[in-house]
C-alpha cells in the first residue's frame, strides 16, 4: 500500500481529485453569491414594455409614459435613458433613484413632423438591476399625413 501511495499514478489521481474538489467548492461559492446578489438587489419591472400609438396625424408631438416599479430589495438606479434616434426623447423627469417598492416612469416623446407611414422606435434604459442591466422599451405608430 505504501508503494502505491508513492507511485506516480496515485499522485496523479490525488492531484486530479483535489482539483475536482476545489472546482466544485468554487462553483458552489460563485453560484451562491450570484443568487444572494440577485435576491438582495434592485429589480426593474415595467407595467408594459411596448406601446402602440395607432394611427396618428403627421405634425404633432406624441407622448407616452412607461410606468415601472422597483420590485427588488435595494435602491434601483436608472443610470441612463437612450432613445434610438433624434426624433425621440426620453426622460425620468430628473429622478434616477427609486427605493424598494417605489414606482416611477420613463416619459417618451416622439416628433411626427416630416414622417409618414409605419414607425417603430426603441428606448434603452440602463440600470443597476443585475438580471437586466439594459431594458429595451418600444413604441410604434402609423403616421397618416392626410389626417387632421
């Protein structure tokens, strides 16, 4: 038995076994820390992530508010709100931090001047929510230049 323990095969076997044990422990620790972080972190939940303005006339600016709630355990931070183009505006109204259970809104404006036909636009919301650090909000409309 003593010769077996000192053999090259046994040393290799113990080394591989040790690596497997260390890998399993590291895997367990990393996964548990992610679970704990997601349980105790901010959680951005929108009432809806898509809005259809329907058929609208060309010219006026239209507005819509995407309402949300922080369903997490810690403060939600809206880091940035980025519209897909210059004809679209988006704002939090100056408020960027929302406590646990607190609600807010992303107000979106769309300038229909000079546009016609079907339009689809996106707004990307960047947050500290570890599960969804970027949330894509969308809206669409059909602009009819003959409507008044």
